[in-house]
């Protein structure tokens, strides 16, 4: 079995971004000490679910960089100690916002054991940042990166395209600024319209306009070409890195490795058939894990995947990666009949130029990446 990963969800933000549908509450309502205690308690209760040694830990959110430093050290130190691991053995990633980065915080994050930073910049154009509800500006993002570089040699930046008011020219500027900073890793996401988010409501009411599909395709092509020219490899649909700097933790999701998710709304997977989901309930989570005498049953919901669901998930996640699906590996896992079906589906769509098929494996072509959802659906039929 592959090594496990640990994920900690910090469900608080200073301000909710207009496009975001991740579960989070306002910082003003955060009982940080109670939350930290609950996370440590949950790990104590559930660490036996880790069926293989963990070698990655990822702290996401929400906004982990607003966690008080003393409690941040307490949570991270406790979990690392009880996992029998050290920072030299693990990739330990923390998501941060540029407005939370200063010399004191960066030094404390490093000393606590963080080895990798993922910073949500999204754009280097101030009008675009204002338009999506981000608190920082481009100058702050640049200054934050320079501070982080003093302490970390593995930094990832997030960018977004398809934003309101964004143009090809403004996107080219943002990509150029990111390349100039020379991060080890870059994630780029197309704006998604999730149900119930302010952006979806405003779009549906006709109060905001966004780049069309053709413009988004041109933005993605510019991004991909520019990053490859500057020494990055696209190892997953939305992720680019310099040699040796793939996200080890996120790769676990795409390779069906086991992981344990801690915190409200966090998900877990045992590497086989069982997925578990913590409810999106901050108060319920804190009450459950801080009251051991009253604790009954489990706090999570559980789903057992059947063979067809496992196959569909395998196709969905592996096709996101550069190498795609190896037919022999797929056959060993799911059998001859399913492998023949997958290969037959690939034959049917190969003439469209959306996949690369060589008899041993199938992967998305450059043209297929921007329509990956439909290609993957056809492969899994």
C-alpha cells in the first residue's frame, strides 16, 4: 500500500472570496483554542485508520495562515510526534494568504516544521483582485513571496483565469509576474461557477460578465506554453512544477493513496473501498471531540465504493495526470473485461486528437486537457 497522507482543514477565513464554495466560517466566530483541542482529539481517536505510515501533511482551508501561532505549533507538533515522523521525513504543506505573510509568521511556520508553502495569489492585477474579493494587492503578493523565499525553498503559487474583467493581456501579465518570481510549483485554475456562490448568482442575473470559452482556451494555451518554456512540467491538469517539485500530498488523491482528513468537512480514504466525510459543522465538531464522556458513535459519514465506482474514480483521477492510465496496471486492478472496455472506448475517440494512445497507455493530449471532463466521461462509459 502507498504511504498515507494527513490533511487538516482549518475552517475559518477573514473574508469569503466571491467564487469560493469550500466550507468555512468567519474568523470573528472562531474559538481557536477549542478548535485546536478538537483537532488533536480527533487525531487521537482516528489515527488507527492510517493503515500505512504517513509521509505528507497538508494544512488547508479556509485560511490556515490566520491560525494563532501558539496553537499552530501545538497542533502540528502534537500530530507529528504521535505519527512518529519528523519534518525531515515529510512534505508538510501550508496554505497561506499574502496578507498574512510577515517575517515573524514565516519564521514561526518554518520552525514549526512546514517544508512547503502554497500561496493563493490568483492574479497580479489589482482590479481583478478587488473584483474577486481578495484582500491583498499585487505589491503585497510580491513582498510576501520575497519574505517566504528567505525561509522556504519549495513554494507554490495559485493563479486563476476566467475572472471578471480579465483579458488576454492582463492574464499574460499575471503569468509573467509569476514566472519572474520563480516558484518551484504553480497551480492554475479556471474560474468555476459553483452553485450558491455570489459569482454564480451575479452571473445568472446578468450583473457580471466573464471571459468566454474561446478566451479561456487562449489563456490556458499561453500559460502552458510559457511555463514549459521556463522549465516547468505539467504533471497534472492544473499543476506545473520544476523537476522534483511535484506536490506529493495532492498526488496521493490522484493515485488513490490513503489519507486521513481532520477538521469539519474533511474527507478521508482508506486506500481501498471506504471513504469518510466529516460533517460541515464547526460547533458540532468541536463539541464532539472536546467532550469524550458524552461521545457516542462516530462523527463522520461513511461510503463503501463498489467495483464500478472504484473504476470510475481511477479513470477520473489518473487521467488528470500527465502519464494517464497504464492499461496493464488497470487490468491487474479491475480485470480483463473492464480493461478491454476502457481500451475500446479510447479507440473510439482517438481520431478526435483529444487523447494520446500507444497501446500501453492512454493520456490526454494538449487539446484534450481543456475538454477533459467530456473525454474522461467517454472513457468511463
